[in-house]
C-alpha cells in the first residue's frame, strides 16, 4: 500500500515537471525539468524494483542516473557556449 502511495506522489510530481518542461520560459528551466523528470523516473523504477524484489535492476537504475548526469552536463555546456 505504501508503494502505491509513493508511486502516485512521484507520478503527480512527474506530471508537474512535464508541464514545466513544456511551458518553461528559458532553456535552463527546461534542462532542470528534464533532469528532475529523469530522477523521478529512476525513483519510480527503484520503488518497483524494491517492491518486486528485482535487486539487479538497481544497477541499471544507477547507470541510467549517471547517463542522466552526463546528459545534463553536456546540454549545460552547449547552452553556455551558445550564449557567448
């Protein structure tokens, strides 16, 4: 039951981040929304993995988070260089 409540709360915040991604006034807001969405998707996956006992999935989630971090850094560097 607690996993269902956690999933619902994270999904509500994910929907809010999708709205921020679409309506964000600047590119930086969109990058922040993208990073937040990726983290929330990882949290949903982690809750599912713990609930079902798929502990191997945790390694995949960690790799996904590292790739998310690299993606945000690359996009941020691109936006900084484009601004100059």
